[in-house]
């Protein structure tokens, strides 16, 4: 860890006489206010760079990693105390995934809140991957240039897509030179020692970029990791391998004699995002769940972005699944005729249980995920320009939102608390609801304003869901072309 300090203060000659005076109360309060250390947020003084060669070290134009929240690693208030003009630069190698830290500041002193120890806090993130000496970090780009290649050498290739490209012709070349690029997905056990060591280096990116994640127990044999890598083969040169991303799954026992796959962590390196590598990982894991006859496949607390990619993939799979096509057509036709708001009976929108079970057995899509995909499948069978069918569809989504929030299927007779977005500083707030049977009647103490606000919130949540449905439907339509 590089550290830049200023010289210590010189003490005055003890033999010199000092004059004693009295400051006014106002001056004392002002001086105390000026000297009190308010600290600095970790997010404001720490910058993380992802570099692929030694020449990028020190170059502030290098790729900047945008972490979710660095404050969480620095005490309850997320602030660093005791430094003036503190700057922390972390250089993370995309070759070896080792880190080098540079720290600079003007002065360091206890301003009333102590002096934050930077090293322990940074080690919470980067662990033992931190290299203290700059020269050693620079050398790691050559000494560990084949690190990823060595770790995955014994892995099982689950998928491989190859393309041939050509180098640009230079003055010394008569013709361009062809080379091969392969994108591979490789499966390995996380309890394999070299793999576990690599994961211990990668975990810093997980902590920085995946909300709510924590390190895994790499000794448990039920953990598996899927790497997506780029393999470049150039004639008369070494084969190079670059890590693009990874996913970690756990095999849970499912009574009586089956297993279910759960994706616990999935990450594509920031410079490689938006290129389809996350989709490739999900597609391979879906294939594994089918080929190895898992009970189903789930994802642990997926982000909105991951959930959208996952849903796009599953909707495309479901569109090609013949056993559900007749049911989709039947339910979609009901959206096209009449006004649901004026009907005296409830239209069946959800798929039958036998269809849900067929999808789980064949495609390994769990019920919760399938019901989300079902809404999109029905939408894709409607004409967005047909106002009548779209009004009916929006009404169905509103009623489904209402049922989900009010716990229609929970069987609970008591009140329920749900979290909903709001327009204030807090990320979420909560609303308390009673069961459906009681909500339809005015409860004691409930005002008309409360009922109106509750209905407005339900409609806002329903509209948010409509936007999600339309976004996925648009992407699916493009992929089907």
C-alpha cells in the first residue's frame, strides 16, 4: 500500500516565554467549530480503477469501477476521520485480480473523532490480494499473465463459440494475420484449491458491485462456479485467456430424491457488460438444470438488471414450448372481447396448475418466475394499439398487484406491512394493509383520504409493473427477429 505523509510538526523552544491571553466566548466557539473533524465519506475520497497492463497504473483515464456503496465498509456513518484532503486510489488488475493501494493526504491528526485506520477497512474489501509494493504490483502483470489460464486448465467446457478475426495489416506485413477468438463457459468446483484462491481475489468485485452479497464458504463441495472467458489463439504465439465474468451456484437437496440449482452470485466484469456474457452464463445453467434433471432453477435476490435478462431468456424458451401455446391463445382472446370491469364474473388469467407443473418439469422454471413470464406471454399476444384489450390487460395487472400486496394467497387474517417506493430521501417506506375481505369495507379509523392514497399507490406499482412488462416484451421481440 503506497502511503504519502507530511512531516511532523516542530515543537517550540520550551525556554521561550509565552504570553497568556483570554479569548472571547464567541472566538472559542468558532475555533472549536473550525477544528472539529466532520470526516469525509468513503465514496467521496476512494477511487477504484480496473487495469489490464502495468502502463495503465497511475493513468486516471483507466477504467473506473463504480461501486454500490463504499461507505458500508467504514463504520456506522461511512465516514473517514483524521485526514485532510485524503485521496485513496485502488488499482485492481484484471489479469491477476491483485490490488495496489495509493494513499495521500496533507495532514493527519485526531480532530475529535479519532483517526480511521485505512488498512483494516480496505482489507475487508480486498483481503489478501493487496500488494504493498508498487514494483511488485507492476511485475504481477508479467509473472501472473497466465494465472487465469492455469486455474481453469482442468475445468469442464460447457459451451464454446468461436469466431475468426484478422489483425490490421502493418508496414511489415504483406497480408493480415488471422486469429481465433473463443468465448467459453467453464464449470469447476469452488472447493478446488486454485479455484478457491481465485474466488478469494474476485470476491472484492462481488462486494463492491453486487448489493447484499457476502463471501461464500468455499470448502462446501456443493458450490460450483461457472467462468465465462475469452480465449485468443494467434499463430506462433501463446494462447491468452481473459476472464469476463462468473456465476456461482449451489445444489440444494429437494425431497425426496432430487436437487435444485440456485444462482447465488453472478457478475460480469464492468468493461465486459452489455455484450451477452451474462446471458451465456444463464443459458448454460438452464441447460445444466435440464440435462441433469434438477427439480428447478432459482436465483437468490436477483437485481433488476439480472431479473430482466433472466426473464427475456425464459420468455423466449416458453414461446417455443408447445404445451402452453393453446392456453396462452385462450386467455389472450378473453382480453380482446368486452370490458372486464363490467363483467360480473372473474376471468381466469393465471395458467392452470398442470401447465405450471409441465413447465417446471421440462424447462425447470419455478412457479414464481413462470407467473412473471406468463404476464409477458399474454402481452405479446395482444395488439398494443387495441385500446380495449390493453385496458383489460392493465386492469388484470392492477388486480394481480393488489392481490400480491394484500396477501391474497397468504391465508393471513391480520394486517400486513409492505415496502413501497417513495419520493423522499429514504429508498423505501412502508404501508400497512389488512386482508382483502376487510379492505373492501371502511375499517374503524380509516378515512377516505387513506383509502384514496392506498389505491393511488397500488396503481403506481401496477404502472411500474406494466413498464417492466413492456421493456421485456420489446427486447424479446427484437431477439425473435
